[in-house]
């Protein structure tokens, strides 16, 4: 997963096409989208227009839980719109109202095994919900992408993810003054930052914590221990995307 990422929530049509094109031309290599964003076709058009080698890109999209029972069709539609034969990361966008989505998770596992998604994960899940997924299927989500800000900081959530499931911390920070005031700003100008926490010196860990407290970090995703040296955890110093 590249060091920085470019997110596409709330941008559609020509704005999405221009924003993603500019992002990739500026050096971003991680592009984050979702079925419910309604912009996968524009994202795909932008990626084709800039002509960047597919293997140098990291593309994330997300499955809304109301597409239960139509997971393969939803992914095929995403791939067709994005103009690719696989995504690098496919997430359940949020937990369904009636449980943790075991059936959804099994569908994602099948997609990964078929090579349609290089890795799979969840978004907006609690630690308990992740543990239920793992206990039932034996497969740990590669990523749990959650919103994170000074207003939402929870030491228990952070410690629970790090202690029980994950080692590598991936945070998505928004480069807006409003974040420092405690607001979550949704625009195309955001970024994600991958941190191998255990590899940071105490000074750098302190600086990272200061960034959290100051509000430079608005979202966080936790990546499983197995990815600390490979897979989704692959590090890059190239720019990438918000979530």
C-alpha cells in the first residue's frame, strides 16, 4: 500500500475525472473509491487517460452491505467501470444492520481466492465484529478502515487493534485547517499515511501521536500482523489517496 492515498468521496462526473487525473499526474498511486461513491467509471477513465502502468497503482473499492447476495455482480461492475481485471483491496464498506456480515465476508474471500481482489478487508467495523469474522471464517481482514480524529480518538480501540489483530498502523490524514478544529472535511484533497509503528523511533512515535492530537489525522486503518513485511503492507514513498 503506497505511503499516501487519494480519496474520491463526494466527487463525481467531470470533477472526479479531473481530480483523479491530476492526482496521478502529481504522483499519487493509491486511489480509493467505492460502489456508493458513484464515481468508479470516472476513476477508471482517469487511470486509463494518464497511462500509468497498472502494476504501479493501488486501487481500493468498497462493497455496500445492501448488495448482499449480489457480491460477484457488484465486483464485476466495479472492475468493468475501473477498467481493470482486479482491485488491490476490496472492503465491506460498513457492517450490515443485522450482524457482522459473515456471508458478505465469505464472498470477499472467494473473490480474493479467484484473483479478483488481491486483498480484502472491512471498513467501519468494531474490534468485536472483526473477531467474530475471524472466529467464524479463520480469515482476518487485511484492513479495517475507520474514521479517526481528535473528537473520535479512543485509546481502547487503538490498543485493541494493535494488541489483538494488527501491528502495522495505516492512517488517513486530511490536510485541512478545519481538522485541527475538530471537523471532518470530505474533499478530494486528502491523504493516507502508512506507518510501520514498531519500526518508528520513540521520537517519531511521539510526532505521529502529536499529529493525531493536532487533528492532522482524520482516518485510520489497521493492517494485520502478517502484512507487516508483505502484501497490503508493502511500503512506498510515493503519494497516494484519502478514504
